[in-house]
């Protein structure tokens, strides 16, 4: 379903700004496309080290980062 289009008074915003504004959704998708789960940087309190998710454990990962509560519930090793 396509989002509804809004009528914008071009006297309020320059046409060049409106063109740039239309690129924002695709730019946001590209920013997150190559980033692994649990590794996305965030802004605000906590900065880039704020917890964002889990990923599967890989050999060589620090065992201190394993979420042992999740392992007990699901029986899978997941890293924070």
C-alpha cells in the first residue's frame, strides 16, 4: 500500500529541499543494510554501546558477552 501524498505549499519550502526530503527513507534503509544485528550504533543516552539486540554466538566471541539467561530459556548461545 502506497502512503498518501500530501499537498505541500512550495512557497514554504524550496523545491530543492523537497527533492532531498524524498530521499530520506531510502538513505535510512541503506544506513542499516550492511550492519549486523546487535551492532547498530545509536544516538542519545548510552551512545554506540547501547544494547540493540542479540546475534548468534560465533567461535572466538568473548564468553562474557553470551546472554546466559537466553541460553537457559532457548538452549541457544546468543551474544549481546
